[in-house]
């Protein structure tokens, strides 16, 4: 299948503990087979979220990850200052996909090789909204997809969508026609068609699903709008 023709919409959670992870997994499984977890260390972003229990310190991670079955995929978005160690930690508790930020990543090929050796199946490279796509060039041979932040403020759900991401998607699609482009932040029924037409095919969706009374209806609407934009 051509990667540019396959739409993925993945519910997002910013959790504080294992109970919230378990609840998010249950909610996501009612919609799809994956969950996107934002991991904040309190340094790269001001927020602190699971599995961190205070600034820069990790607590017990496994907990809620005992819930998934083999066909459910967890992806962790590492908004952290030091990605390698926490990535290895999450790999050991069964995370399928790790997303690391170009702004804080060092020695990417070695780090990615280590993660894969611990069982990670997919690796993405993330860019903040104001980071140049030129920073991607040396990293793309080592990763599976690009993950673009489409909000100016990170670390919590509900930040407004920033349309500056659209020309960035278009530029990446033109330069790398086969790469999967993922978008994270403020994705909704208002903008998802424009994002697909620009070249994105994967979407991490938070408040558009978590803040509504019927997430399944909203999820199906997002899928329909995205698929229609492919025509």
C-alpha cells in the first residue's frame, strides 16, 4: 500500500499515572488499535507526565501497559531533554513506537539502533513548529516517519492549531515523497482535510476526541473528512 494513501488517526493522552494510562487505553481501543502518549519530563516542556513523577525523575511505568493485547500499539512522544534512556525504559515495557525530538536528540543513529534492539518497531523524528525542516536531513535515513507539532505551546492538550505547519508539510512532502508525515496538535474536523491535502497521513488527536460526548462519532467524522481529502 502506498503510505500516502493510508490515513491513521491516533487518540492522544497526557497522563499522570498508570490508572490514567489504563483508562486511555480502554477509550482508545473503542476507536482504533493505537494510543499516542505524550511523555513530558518537566525540562524540555514545563509539564510533567507519565512515567515521570517529578522533574526529570521516572516512577513506575509498567502498570497501565499491562492492559494492551498484541494487536494494540502504544506510541510514546518523548518531549524530554534526554531521549535515549527514557526510550530504552519504555521499550522494555512494551512501547511499539518511539518519537524523539530533533531539538534534544543526540547521537541519533546509535540511539535508534539501541531502541530497536530492545524491541521498538517504529521510530519517528519530531520537530517543534519553529524548527527548520533542514534539521531532518541527516536523521531521515534512520527513522520511519516525521512527526510535526502544529501548536506553538507544547506539554498540554487544548493549544490552538497553528496553520504555519501546512507549508512545512508541503515542503517535506515535496522533498521526501515517500515519508509518512504525522501531525500533532489542534487537529480537528476544521483542519484535517487541509492537512491531508498538504501531505499528512497520520494524526495524533487529543482534545477533539477527549472533550466531546461522542468520541466514536467524532472519530468517524475525522476519518471520513481525511479520506475524502485524498480523492
